[in-house]
């Protein structure tokens, strides 16, 4: 009788917690990392969960301030409020203490805060669902709850330490992959997100968020984030190439375009603008050869070529244009 009574009471307690927080807050049981690159000062927050659009709830950050991961029974206000407290000069631990002080759901929360100095503060409530845990040190914190087993957090920590030769975005993706390989979320996989911020604010705040990638619903969200990161890198080369074109430095422009195409050789957009750049540099025969292959795969690119001279994006003679369009 006593055993039955205990079970009923326990179920009622969890039912109350579930009802109280589900109505207002997403159940982002998940694994995440907040981290800082000690060479560049850049800040990262990345996450994966079996929950739709986890990046809209768990991951928060601001250049020159810090990053926050708020998960389990998420209190989304911890993101913006945590960053605001850091801006007021509070340490991550001071900020976390303030956030948790008046939070009735503190025991079902999991939170990590990291600032521009690499200091971290973490909290895992005693009522977070097993397997849960956290590991942190200078410049990083990894945390997880509702995992398949207790090997996930150690695997994340080991991956962070092992991959210190990688750039920060690739390094945190390696951590997410390690978590998934170790077992990951007991429910499976659905969404993931990755954000990278400058360590210092600049006079162009619109450029201070360096990477913002999100997969809201996918069968393999971490693999998709990894693919999007590679695509992001390729387009960085394309953007760099465009800047060289503006300066008339066609040699370096082609180096950047070729680097982009090496990452994603099948991308018609990258091939196309590389060809147009060649044409603008009066390498008509080479450009035409590339364009003919592109037109065979999608004839709309031929029509686009026809429209470019009108707006000054392709300065060629009528004869040269004919050669490019044939």
C-alpha cells in the first residue's frame, strides 16, 4: 500500500511539473555546447534535440557579450536576460544566480552561460531527466539531458579537447557529432542549430553574427548542419571573390571562386558566376565552355546571361555575348 501511494504521489509531482511548464515553455531536452576560441575570441553556441526548431528556444548570443544555452524545460527569458546581465558587468556565475533565484522551475532547468573572457557558469536542476550532466572548463561548457546513456557528456568533452586544431565552427560541430555517436537524445533526432559571434563588437553590428545556421526538422539534423556549414564556407569564398572582382584583382578572384567550387563542385550558382567573371575578364572561350555545360543542366541560366549586360554586370561586345549565349 505504501509503495503504491509513493508511486501515485511521484507521478502527480511530475504531472504538475509537466503541466506547469509545457503550457508556456518548450521541452527542449537536448545536448548543447557554448564555447570560445582562445585565438580569435569568437563565441559559439550549438545544439541538437528531438524537438522542432530547437534553435529558436535554446541558443542565444551577442557579439562582445557572450552566449547562452537554456534547455530541458526551457526558460527562454534566460537567453536575453542572461546576455543583459553580462552587459551590466556581471560574471556568468552572478548572472546565472540571478536568473535562478526567483525561478520556480529551477530544478527542471539546464543552463550554460559563457562570456568573452571564456568564463562559464552552468546549472543542471535535480529534476532534469536522466541521463543528464555537464562538463566545463575555460572557454567551453557541454551539457545534456534526457540522453540515452551517461556517455554523451564525456564524449562531448573529449571531442572538444581532441579537436582543438579545428576552426571554432567545425570544432563545435565535431562535439555535436560525438554526442550523437555516443547515443544522443533517447527520443532520437529532429533539429539543430549553430551560431558564431565575434568576440568584440564592431561598428557594423549587422556583420557581428558570423554564422547562423538552423535545421528545424530533419532526419539527420547534425549531418545537415555540417553540410550547411560547408556550404557557408563555400559561399564565403564566393563573397571574397566578388570583393576581388570589385577591386579588379581577377587572379585572386578566381582563386576564391575555384576554392568555392572545390568544396561544392556540383553547385551551378558557383560555376555560373565564375564563368561570368571569366567573361568579364575577356576570357570568352573559357567562359563559354563553362556556360554551355551549365545551360545543358538548366536553360534559365542562358536567359540570365542575356539580361546581365543591361544592368552592367556583364561588359562584353555583341559578338562576345553571342558566343556566351550560343
